[in-house]
């Protein structure tokens, strides 16, 4: 339901899989409007998190390994990705509300 409702012009959508149960709904903007997405989610009271800790090279403790720009794939994820968590009580109506918010975050 989540993937089918998201605007494909605004968001990257992964290949559809039916072999797993997701713990989250990953959100990747095609443009750099991730801050707007995060602000929209927060305003609606929807918690979100960075993808896998995001680019850890932004943390001073990892400076000896290089800067964020030295890992462009991690930086892309850091700049354009986040996720909303899932739990047993998430209903189809809640997913539709989320996708409506995301599609209108412009």
C-alpha cells in the first residue's frame, strides 16, 4: 500500500518484495527536500529516524576515517533518506495519511 500510494516523481521506490516483513517505511526523496519531509512528519506527530545512523562521518569521533564527502553513497542516504517506523497497530488508513502528507510535502 505504501509504495503504491507514493508519488513516483517525488520519491525513489524500491522493487516490490513480498518475502519479508518490514520494520519501517524508508523514505527517499528524488530532490533534496528531505528537511521538508522531516518537518512535515514532525508537525503531524509521526516519528522518523535517519537511515542506519545516516553518514557517521558527520560525527567527530569518526573524523580519522575522512569526511562525509569521502563516502558519497552514505552522504546521499544522509541527505535524502529517513524512515517512519511500523508497528502492529498501523492501519491502511494511517498509511494513506502518511503517503498523503509525503506527497504534499513540497
